[in-house]
């Protein structure tokens, strides 16, 4: 074992929200992207699971329509950590450049411990 064994109080008091700047030239600047709290991440994954359907062939499929835009809306924030998008803006955000969204999504996935395998695993379960 390495390091100090933490107490519940120390864990709950820890400031563990990470945030990083992402330059988005397509938008003429950039945005801050932050890690979501555990509950918000669980809720995002639950919404992805709710998009599952079983086709006539018996195979499970997941609609990922606006999944990138939703992740951007949930993680893009101002310098102080306040969200810059609302849930109501997801559809409009989904109309923005895929390359720009991917740049922000990559940071959001990294900060939140998500990757394409996670999405595929959610689709299988």
C-alpha cells in the first residue's frame, strides 16, 4: 500500500472537480470543460441506456443522436464552473461542427473517465 489512508471526512472535503481549457477554433475561441459529479455521470449513462431498442432481428441498438452534444452541454462551463449550456440547447448544439464537438467531447471523456468502449458496453448491457 502506498500513500495515506483517507477518512470519509477527508474524501468528502476534497476538491476533486477538474477543469481544463479546450481551444475550439471553429467557434472562434474555446471553452472550459469539467468533470461531472458522480451522480450526473450516472444519470448521463442512464439516459444512454434508455436509448436502447431491440430491432426485428433481435439485435440491440442504441441511438446516439445528440450524445456528443449532450455531453458537451453537461460539461462545458465558464471559468468558475457554471454550465454555459442548458438542456434545451442540446438539439441546437448538435447542429454545430462535428470536429468542434469531438474536440470538446474528447476532453469531457478524458475528465470523466469515459471512452468509446464504455459506450459500447452500455449498449450491450
